[in-house]
C-alpha cells in the first residue's frame, strides 16, 4: 500500500541505526521528487526520534574538549562531533516536516525542508564514510544531547523552532566552520576539507530556508520577534564573532542579531 509523505518521514524518525536513517531520509526525498509518494497526509511524530545505542549521550558540560586537528585522534574527534550534529540535523529536518501541520504550511514549505533533509542526510553519510577511512565509526566517542533539547523546547511552536534551529544553531555552524576547515588544511587533511566545504556551502542555503519561513510565518517585526523568541527558548548566549558574509548570503541580516548581540569582534 502506498504511504503518505508524513508516514514515510515518521518512519525516518523511527529508524534507530544512524546510517540507515540517513539512507531512508534520502530515499523519501527521491520518491517525493519522483512522484511516487501521492500526498502529504498526517502522521503524528514521536516525542523523540530513535537513535543508535551508541554514542553515549552526555550533558554538554560533561563533554571533554576535542583534540587538535593536527593529530589523527583529534581529527576523528572533530569529525565525530560534526557527524553527530548532522545526524541531529536529519532528525530536526524530518521533525519540522511532520510536527507543525496545524500551521498549515504550503507545499513549498515541504519542498524546501525536504531539500534540507536530503542535504543533512548526505552530510552525515559523507562524514560516516570519512570516519571509516580513518579507522573509526560513528558512536565510538560520547556526544551531547543539546541539539535535541532545543527541539523539545520548541516542539509546541513552529516560529520558535525556526528562530532557534536554523537561525541560531545552523547559523552558528556558518560562524565556526571556516576556522575548522583552516585547521584541517593546516593538518593536510584534504579529504575532510572537501567534505566540510560541501557542508558549509549547503548550510548557507539551510539558514536561508529558515529565514524565509520564519519571515513567512512571522506576523510583522521579524527581527524583534526573533530576538524575543531566542531569549525565551535558547539556552545559552549568542557568541561573536559572527560570519557576517555567510549570514548575509543567507539573507540573515545583522538587523536580526547585530543590535542586541553586536561586538567589536564581529567578523566581516
């Protein structure tokens, strides 16, 4: 029997094995684009997605600092941490596609977030394979659960989810990734650099999607609304320097974060 998009997406959320989850996500997107899935439908999402038994999930404060990229062990730790972020991003993109049907998003919303889902799954699989070539696998090291805590904090409100996940967490990725790429270049790890360059370019478009739909659902004064929602729902502070160039490419202007979080060290 042919299933709906929401049933298939909930199936992704219900897949525990990390690589299988990413492959399932990409297959859903391919089937949607091919017209195999007939309609969106409605299926309630789980409270939290299934995950593999490993890695052990710790509180962010309990995580050890990552090693330096100049050593193989340090690069493994770095790539493992990024892979964990990308696996969370798969679940976050899937979750936004099924959790907020009461907001009655248009078809374009689904198409945009399916594209994001496809990218995040690709990113995880690239990192999963790269870890394998380095003699490691996802799950070998502990990871933190902070990203899904952000999802739980915003599970009741689409606008809050858009404010925090793409426009705080993914935007932060734009801020820190160039420095990570530089450290890997210095270590001579061209294979990992190539992967992170793909991720970096595509994450700009993800922030753009988040900004687009935040402004769509926002009832006026988007910059002030974003600041209010971030202060209410984000556990932490926004720390400069900001990658102003990449954020601006995504249409995420300094008028959002500059007035309240400006600093002399903001990157230009």
